[in-house]
C-alpha cells in the first residue's frame, strides 16, 4: 500500500472481471454454453454433412486457459465424439459435457426449451455462474435457476429476478443511508 497514491476500495482476489473471465481458476464452479461462447454459432443445418464439417472446423471465440466445470449445450448427443474432439483440439479442460439426448434437429426445434433445459441443470448444480451466448436464454436461465448468468452477447451479468420482499428490503437499505446522511448534515449545519 505504500506505493499507492489514491485508492477507493480494496477488493479480494476472488473477483472476476471482463478481462480475466476465461482465465480465472474459479471457473471449475461454472456452467458454460458451447456454441457462441467457445466457438461461433453454426449457420448450417443439423443432421447434414455441412454440420459435421462445422463441428470439425468451428472457429474458436473464447478459449479458457483454466479448467472449467460443466459445458451444457443443446447440441445433440449423437455429436458427442466430434464435440469432444474439437474441445480437445483447443485444449479446453472441462469436468462434464452435458448434451441434448434427442434423435434429430427437428425434434430439438419442436421441443424448443433450450433456456429452460440449461436453467434447470444450473439450478440443481453447485455451480455459481453460467456463461451463455444468447440474451434470451440467459434471461430464462437466470429466472429458472435464481442464479447469475454472464451473457456474452451483451457482455453483462443477468441477475435473477428478486422476490417482492427482497425488492422492498433493497429499497429500504438504499433509503436509510441517505436519510441518516441528510439528518447528520442538517444537525451539523444547524450548529
């Protein structure tokens, strides 16, 4: 501290910032979307040769330098081997890969509950952060899990909606300090 001229607050080392998000050792307690986070989203159709080519050659986006927790994706289970090969190619170390067990793209599209699927998994997990590419899915995941989600699309944290009682308590906590400060100033100025 002797070399610091001005500081506002000292924070602990456990903080995650935008610049260290994919390089933080606490990522072992996080869930990750795959497409749109680690690699670009596919523009080709599932269940076709072009999609197999995409799985083999997808352009990397964010490659973590620390081991991570769970990758949860709506890619179909039948593409596990190609997915694992791509993750290995880019040296992405993960604990678990959760894929959607449906036979075809048509089944997945008809089902359509991508955010709900990820949110339920995250809710039941011990993870404390989910990193998702889609804002729509990030909102759904946060709502279902009642845990924070980092959205790559907006580069922001999506907080779970607060319960009514919590909203009231937060408003009171904001109001009381201002009330006390204003009273103190009035007393000080009256002297």
